C-alpha cells in the first residue's frame, strides 16, 4: 500500500485542499440559509460540485476519462488528427463559459455574492473540461511548474475561493456603515 506522499503530489494536495475548503464553506452556507427554499439551492449545488471535484482530484478521474477518450481515438485511428477537434471543443467551452457567466450575472443580479460563487463553480467546471480535452498548448500553460507547483493549482485556488467566499457573502451579507437618521 502506498503512503499519501507517494501517490499525491503537491499540486494535487493544493487542489484537494482548495476543493475541500470550498465544499465545507458551501455546506455551511447550505445548512445556515434561512428563508425560501430557492435561497439555499445554489449552496447545495455548489457543495455537490466541489465534492465531485474533490473526489475527481483524489482519484484522478479527469485523467482516467482523458485516457479512455485517447484510447478510443487510437483504436479508431483518429488520434493523430485530434488537434482540430480539441480546438473546436475548447472554443465551444469558451462560448459556454461566456454564455454561462452572462446568464449567471443576469439571473443573480441582485445577489453579488451568489454571482461570485456561481462564477467560481462554473469556471472550475470549465477548467475540468479543458483538462480532459488536454490540448498540448493548453497543457503547457496549465502544467507549467513554478517552484514545485503547477500553474493550474492557482486556477483551482482562485475558483475555489470564489465559490466558497462568494457563497458565504451571499449567505451572510456584509453590512457596511450605520443607518443615518
């Protein structure tokens, strides 16, 4: 049996920690929201998303899916010509991201914390998809090592913080200033 340091690298530990923190914060928000049931729906969805990302990172699910797709492409003789389809999928992901972010801002326009949280969750999902697509040029940027950590860990941290802190902001709004009068 392998010990944890052998099968988890520093980048994975960062990702697991970021996703766990976001999941816990979303879970706290989910448990604490009062009012109409639709108010805690976002916290519930984001807690489940972060839990799924945590499990995926723990068991390298994205890479198992990538390997399955690459194996299928090799078996059908399509692997050598995969670059154009990968670029097309990444453009579709970019379009989906822009449309999703726009819809999120419009739908949650009166809840700035919810906007930040939902956008963090959406960007986490888009990053996951981009990693599965695994275009070499994108991989070169995401997996570039900086002081022993891959650049993708900064994306994971940013998205997790957006999700976790955004949902707390939505659940426990910050009141600045005093009432005048």
